[in-house]
């Protein structure tokens, strides 16, 4: 053991000029014998992206010559084998750099400088005895960021064991959470004049530079054949807005129930692995069915929060069992335990849109009153609260990235919406569900959502032919569908309000938007006759059409179920076809248009593999055929098509990693034609799947 510990100091500078000035100052003081060091190097990262070892100094204050072992090894550790290739050496150091780079260095720390110094900045690495720390830090007074690691070993040994830890302050290890606290890079003396402050230890974890905001919009209980974005009759201009700016998914995998999909979405794992083999209301005594996320499965919101994001959740939750929704908890099944800094919405699987029981964070607030003589309406308040939260975030911090989970109560029961929304669809469904399916299927072909040689599946036997119904039944089902359609259009309108608010904040261009149309499809709680009260289904009460006709309200519609999954055959929970778990969605990130795309690692919601198929095919393209259609089996059913704005490597419904950017191919153009006339464009080919080398794993310390 050495009598005096050895320190490795890494100092970061915003400008190369300031770093060069401090380097010269330190070397001059070493030459004047005012401070002693083993060695020092100056590394620059110019505006063109070139990383260079610009200057070196040894223990005698000589620049570019007489390298000490510490300096030489520092160069080798930081960049091998890159110094020979991508990292250039300055004129003063070039002649001697190569001798310190050999095969023994290749498995040491490398690629650190290029990763951690932004273009136009510089870094200084110095090795010295701990007794010299104050003098060295005073010489490097212009550094904005310092990291000092102390070792009881000498010279080369100190560098081998300590340099990686020092560089960790510049680029923290994100593979294990939580990220360790930053070490103190200053000096503590008996008085302030004998001390050097380090303000960088005060803030918490910081998100990677350029990390985008993330917005996940999840529509509840909606079917593939409903939005006009995918050929349906319901106007969804904001789903189309996202689609036309990004990637379209026509085989987006979900489970057949609400809670399992949400658990998989927020963890990136199979729903059984996180305890949600069924819905939250039915916890069971067997693994995979406990309705309790294991502590070993860290959710995505917490991963992002531990990496410097602020996390907000709004709307339907449906991941907390009924018996723990009170003030006694336990609260480890509530949203904040999943990593949300703030949550506002309802915990249950469904709620009245005029009188939901609101929960905020870990407190049940209760039913909210209306304002200005108008009844309270949850979809509007949901959007207001989301926008209010974003304004608060930006008022405090103009650049911190945020993650928002925006989950509507629509289109689950009860279907509550104002008359002006339902009246928009008056008379549009009078010819019944058989014609609905035919028209929707024709539009889907025109849009390229399904291949041209696809055949429409037969109507499920459980639903009779429309012409076999009497006039009263037809009137009932038409009205149910009108209410349901207006309800969904209102939900899309509120998503548009949120997107507009993000745009006004100046955040939209750097916001990764995932708009998922349906967590489990157009489910059958309304049975084949529809219902004015969903609890009748839950209690096994069979309703006849006349029972619903006697009520003036609509809870769930029957007609929406019979055609909602077009071109698929049926809807969950009665769905027997795998296609009932493949639905529609879109994602966009305009920042990719600048020549950068995103790599996400993901796992399927219903097992391993991808969670969806992205399609932006022309009407004649056949690389993305829904397997639900009656046609010859595809020779490669798992094939992906390309994206609309950039090359994406995986569907973006859920992820187990942080975002890693890479250079992308030239973005292709997008369509801006009317909803039913546009085609979904594709570059074709298979998208690559990859995991970023610096992705974040949900492992915890």
C-alpha cells in the first residue's frame, strides 16, 4: 500500500478554449514545481465529431514528450483500440500514442471520450497524489463537471481500477438501477479558500442528452374496424394525424383483457410473468394470477424515472385489486408504486363518465362536481388535468423529459357522451352490421390495411343477420351504435386537445407518441343484445332487447361488437381466434426526420417477440397481411414492413430499455390525403430488431 492515495480526476469543459487554458495553467504550475502530478492529458471533441488526444503533460511539466506510465495508460484505457482509428491524436502527442496501445488494452475501458463529451467540448484527465488535490483542482478552475476517484494504489494500478468509476460521473451506468449518486469532485478544506465546490452532486439523475418526451395514449375496449384511420366509420382525425407523421401498426398485439394488457405494456413482460393472468378484480392463489406485480419486475415508468424523467399517469388504471383500494392500502399496487410521480384518474376497470370516483396519487378524492351549471364529464377533465400537469412541469423545468400515460375510460362501459356527439352519427348505421362490415372491409383494402386478395370472414353465428331482426331491435342497436361512435370520436377529440397543448408548449417535435386503439378489442360485456347496465353481465343476468328498450340509457352496445373487429370475426372475451388480440395503433417522433431514429428493445405483450406489425403499405402491398383474413397462409407470417418516417427496429408499445439514437436512412414522405382516400405508404422490407448496447435493464441493486 502506498502511504498517500492516488487520485484520478476527470474534468469536463463546455468549450475547448477553456479546457486548453486550464491545461496550460496546470502544466505550467507543474513545471514551476507548484504542484506535482504523474501525468495529464487534454482530449477534445470538435464540432465535426472528431475526438482527439490534443495534448499531454508529464510529471516534469513537459508537453507531448517524456510520457509517464500514468499518462500513457490513461490514453490506452480511454480509447483503445479507437486511437488508431476513430480517435485521432494531436500533433504533439501523435508520435508517442501508439506505443501505449497493444492487445492487452483492447478489453479495457474504451469509447468513453466520444460518448461522454458533446461536440465542441473537451476533457482533462489528471493523475496525482491525494495531497495535491486542492492545487490541481484550483488550476482546473474552469471545469463545469469534475469527478475524482481515490485509490490506495500507485500510478498505473490506480488508473486501471479507478478511471472507469471517475468517468461514470459523465456517463452513469444505466444497466443497474438506481443510478449511484455522483461522487464529490471538489475539495474540502478547513476554510472556503482552501476548498473547491462541486455543485454537480446536488441534482438527482439526469436523462441522457436528447432523450425525448414520451406520450402513450391508450383507448379502452375499442375495435380494429371502428376508426376511419383503419377503414371504420368513426371519425378519428387525431389518430390519423399521428399515423400520417409516423408508423402505422395493423397487427399490434394485445391480450384479450384490460388488466393483462396494461400490465404487459407498463413492464415489457408477459402478463403472466407480472401476475396478471386475469383482471385486477380477480386475484388468485396461483403464480401468474395474483394481480400483484412481483418486486423482481420493475415497470417502465420507474425505469424512466430513475433515469431522470418525470412521470405522470392519467385516466383508467385497472391494476389495483378492489380489496386494497382503500386508505389502508397497501399502496404497492397503486400507480405511484409503479414509478409514477403523479397519478390522477380512477383505479377500477370502468367508471361512469359523469360521476367517477377519482383517485389522486395515494388518496381517494371521490366524485367531482360540475362547473358553471354543467355536469361533470371525465374525458374533458382527464385532458384538462393532463395539460395542467404538463404546464407545471415546464414552468419548473424547461428541458426535463417527461413520460405521460394517458388512458381513457372510453370505449369501456358506460357509454356516456353528450347528445351533440351522438347526433353526428344519426342515420349512419341504419342499414345494420352486415353492411357495416362490408363497407369497412372495402375501405380497409383501399387504405392498404388489409391485402387486396383478403376475403372477409363470415359473421359470427351468435349474431343473426340484420334482416332477421324486427324493427324495434334494429332501432335499439342503431341507437346503441350512434352513442358508441360519438363516444369514441369525443375521445379522439380530447387526444387532439392534448396534442395541441404539447405543440403549444414547443414539445411536440421531440415527443415520441404511441396512440394505441384498444387495449383488448371491442369486448363483449354488453352481450349480444347490448346493455343499459354492465353489472348485469358480471352477475350473469341475461337481458332481452325489450329490457334495454325500456331504458333511456346505453351502457354497452351490441351492434358495435358484431362489426367492430372487421375484418376479424369476433370480439373478446368470447373470441376464439388469435386475431382478436391484434389491433391497430400508430406512433410518431418528428425528431427522427432530422436524420435520427430510435432503437427500442421490446418483448411481446403475449409472449416473446415483437408486439405488433408496422404497416404503411400501398393498396397492393402484401408484406403485412392480417392473419385474421381468409387467405392462403403467409410463408413468413412474422415479417415486418418498414416505417413511414424512418427505419424503426421494433414496435413501440412497450420497452425494457432507454432510447439509443443512431443514424437513420433518409425519411420517406407521408400521405396527407383524405382519410378514406389515402393509402398507407411503405418502404417495404424487414425491419431489424436490435437492443442498444447501452440499454437499461430492469434489474435493481
